[in-house]
């Protein structure tokens, strides 16, 4: 293998290490973003439920006021029974009392059901708020892990980048541009080893896409220190060892 391809292989090795670190850091950023969205959704639900409970409480309070008002009316009607002068008036007031008491009983039953529902919803809301606390802690933990990873990798990443720049200085600009374009497409794997599946046959495949490579291109790699690419995937081919 020529010096140019050997330098490119070393360059790719550095590139892959840098890509791997950046991928790990990006994965942590993705986890943070996902957790933040989860927390935001949970908080929106809690906020909406809190508003609904507040509205239900207002409605319950209105019903409670209505019950008290009707109960007060019943009390006044009972007092009125002591002042009526005829049986007809007595019967009319008594009918009002019975009607009002029936309404009060019906409303009280409804109020009791509402109160039970409110208690259940408040209990469920409390559990969701506990979940919110746990999710906040999870988000903070992910942020701490991400920051720790960045600090852990910062020195290594700077060293790898410096070595990469030094290696790049030994390669012509046109090749670097081509390499970086392939690296972006294949997550750092811009090069692929030329493989010979069957040592008894003069047939070769690209180690990147497993497609056949013409013999004349394989011979070029054997005899000349130049850039030879796979016609299928475009990766830069190299022979690690002679088959």
C-alpha cells in the first residue's frame, strides 16, 4: 500500500473516533430533548387538569350555596306554618316544604357525587405532580451525565482533532474534499477495504457495499498509490494486505 492511501487510512481512523465521540454526545443531547418534551407534555396535562379541577370546584361551591339557600328557605317555610290561618294555607306551605326538601335531597346527592369526583381528581393530580418531580430529576440527571461526558471527552476530542488536522495537511485538498463528502454520507466510513472472497478466483468486492469491483481497479490499487473508488457506493478503496 502506498503512502497516500496509508495516510488516508490513518486519517479515517481519526475521523471515525471523532465521529463516535460526537455521536455519543449527540445521543445524550437527544435524550435530554426527548425528556424535556416528555416533561413539557406532563406539565401541560397537569396545568389543564388543575384548571378543570378549579372549574369543577367553583361549580361545586355554587351548588353548595344553592343547597344552603334552599335549606334556609325550608326553615323559613316551617316557621311560616306557625302563622297560617287556614288548612288550605297550611297545606300549600307544606307542599312547598316537601317540594323544596325533595329538590335539596336531589341536589345534595349530586353534590356528593361531585365532591367524590373532585377528591378522586385531586388525588390523581397529586400523583401526576409526584411524577413531574421524578421527571424533573430525570432531566437534571441526563443534563449532568451529558456535561460529565463533554468534560470527559473534551481533551480526547481536542487531541484527535489536532491529529486529524495534522494528517489532513499531508493530503491534497481535492482528496480531502472528496473524503469529507463521503465521510458525511457514511458516518465517517469514507474508505472501504477491497476484499477477495475466494482466494482461488481473481474476483473482488467492496467491503463497504459488498458489490463487485472490476479487476483493473483492483490492479490499480496493487500497483499505484492513487485514489480508486467503488463505482457503486463511491467509497475510497484500499488493500490492507495482499491476498
